[in-house]
C-alpha cells in the first residue's frame, strides 16, 4: 500500500475507534479527503486506495484537477468547501457534486440557476459560524433556519445539511463544546421539518470530538496528504 493509502487507513481507524467510543455506527460517518494544494497524482493515489470523495477550496485549482482526472470522473465525488464568490458560481455549478460553503441566499440562487439541467441536483450544505468570529465565513446560528428554508425551496439544489469550521480548541472538551453548537443548529433545522442528513464537521485535529457530537462527514486533509503545500497563485 502507498503512503497515502496507509494514512487513509489510519484515518479510517481513528473514525472507527471514535465511533465505537461514542456509540456510533462507522457507516454513518463519511470521509471527505481534502486534497486542496495537492496535485492530481495524490488524488489518483487516494482513489487507488479506495477513496472517492474529495474536497477542494480553490476553484481554479480544482477545475484543473477535475480535468486532469477526467478518466476517473464517474468514480469521483468533488466537494467545494468554504465560501464561494459570485464570480465563481458557474464553474462550480457545472463541475462539482457538492458545495459546503453556502452562507448567502444569492450564492445559492446563482448555483441553482447555473446548474446544468442534465446533471443531478447539486448537493449543498450551509456554512454556520458557530464561534461568532467577525472575520469568519458562515451564517450566524440564529439566521440558519430562514436561510435553510429558502435554499431548500430552490430547484436544481438539494439541501443536505450544515458545515462548520470551529476555531482550534485546546482540548477534547473544548472542541466538543464548539461542535455541539453546530449540532444544535442542525437539530433545530431538522425539528422545523426540513429534511437534512449531513453534518459536515471535524478535521484532522478534532475529528474525534466532531464524531462525539454527531458529525456525519469529516473533512480530512493533513492526516491523509501531509502538510499543506503552497496555495496556488
């Protein structure tokens, strides 16, 4: 097995252990491999080790990668993570399978309008700012439900759930407290009758806390691919 394959297996083992410790079924937690700043060959290597879902933050880098891996397109699921600018919505609507960073209705409306009709609905998550940081992307928790209602009504999109990127915390208890804030918003939206099933929460440093709080999708980059390479220009 390759180095990336070994690291993937170690992450899967961490997920399985966390699920066992917190009474979760490992099948309930999907692994999204965050491949931003790593080239097509790293994705190809992860695919060869059984990984299918990949997360990207930089749209142009991702488009180049999707093109370079066109031979695997039917087997790969591409997720756009983080905030999206209005001028980038069209290529994302045309090329990606999921978007994790919707925090404005305008962005969702553009994605819906620009999603090609021959493709299945674009799967989307709202990004929620659970820390209240002024410089952080994400809708405030108390505005998430109205946004969820509006996004769920759009054609060509399917609202799947929420995504959050909590600030780094010093220990498991602090990590879990932040993750539970996102879980509370998720539960409130479900209680309002909106059919969502995805809580995209947890990264390399806090996946155990996220799983304990109910995450259904962990976004792992460093623990699979190593330290982040230089952001592309």
